[in-house]
C-alpha cells in the first residue's frame, strides 16, 4: 500500500519528467513554417529583381524544388540560345540509341577536326583519324564540353533523331539545330532559327523538366538516367551556378557564347532537390574569364534561388 508521502514523491517525479519533454512552440507549427517559407520566397523575389535590374543584359530563368513542387521563373517560357547546354539532350539520344540497339558503347568514332570552332575540350589535340568509343565521346562531350566529341556523335546519331526523341517526350521547344561550327542542320520550323539560335534552342522551363525527368529516372530507363546524372556530376566547369556553394552535391552543365552564359543543373539540398536553368543573354562585353559578369550573375542567382526554394547547407 502506497503512503501519501510516497504518492507525492511519485507525482513529483512524473511532473519533473514531463517538464523535460520538448514542447511545440508557435514557431514550430506548420502554420509558422508556411509563413517562413513565404517570407523566404518574398525575399528571394526581391533580391532576384534587384540583381537583374543592375545587369546590362537579359536574364531568363526557371527553378523548381521537385520535392516540394515550389517553383519560380523570370520569363521561363522564352526561347533562348542553349550554347553547350544542348549537349544534355544529345546525351539523352545517345543513351536511347544504345538502349534500342542502334548504337553500341564500344562502337568507335573517328576523330575529325573540321574547323577552329571545335577547339573546346581535348580531342582538338588528338591526331586526326584516331578512333574513340562512343562512351568516351559521350563523357568528353559532357565532362569537358568537348566540341569535336559532340560533332562526331551528332554525325552518327543525327540532329533530327535528337529532336524526334524530344518531340516524343513532349518537348516542344528544345531542339538541336546543327553541329558546332555548322553542318548537319536539323529540319526546323523556320530557317531563321539556324541563324538566330546557333546550335540549339530551348526554354528554361523545358530544360528544368528534362533534368527533372532524368533525376526521377524517366529518361530511357532508371539505370540510364542514373548514369547520365553521374556524368553531369563529374563535369568540370563551375564558374556559373553553384560556384561558391560548399557541401552541396550538384549535377550541372554550362554553356557559353560571346554574349551569352547559360547553366542548367540539379542541386541536392537538405530541403529538397532544386533544378534550375538560367540564361544571361545580350551581355555587352565579350569576356570568358571566370570573374566575368555573366558568370557572377549565374552564381548570384543560383544562391538566391536556393535560399528561396530550399534551405542551403552550411
């Protein structure tokens, strides 16, 4: 039989235990979490608008947290020149043709240097006629943005095949238009596209959707999508989006022309996977340095987008 003093002791211990349990404060409620997200988004929008206002050029972008569904864009459906970001859809077609048996990873492609516009990458330094496997050409096209690798792949798979694949996947705007430096022109809706857009055309929204499908394992096959993401994670140029970020895994592909900088990528943050596509066009000065204004704009915008759509890792 418990005595009154013992009951009081047990009651005191129970109250002491309960006092040590965590309590849900107002700041921890879903309502306040939602308010915090809205505040972060408003701050992002203000910062992006201010940064773009001070830029002597045009900016087009779309970003989406594919885990929360939240997105943000600035002229996201405008047609833009792709520069080397078009190499990602080309990679998709390479994987698709291998999966369909039209191409083998071990098939060898002869190195053919046709013009001075093919100097990006490493194959420019190789002896003409040397052959490399399809898989090596694909990796060089993405990892070091090799232009000769891109052209010899397009010679085999064709721009029209790339575009037919994109059409079948529901993409209306992304198109591979020709080889780098010209040649193997695609069948396009309007001839003037070749002069205006160069090697490729896209919209930021469609580029984001392409990467989202890849991340979700919906391009070619889950295994192929995973391998494509792995290749993008190894690409070596990080002057644009994500250039200052530490501790965040990313899979990206940049592109550059004299008056344009473009970058697309996936960022794996603690608050979700954020996919973005950003293009800076009509940049007044031709400047390919790492500290060029176009690169810095891409870097700043990527940080702002992650601040607004996901919590950045320290």
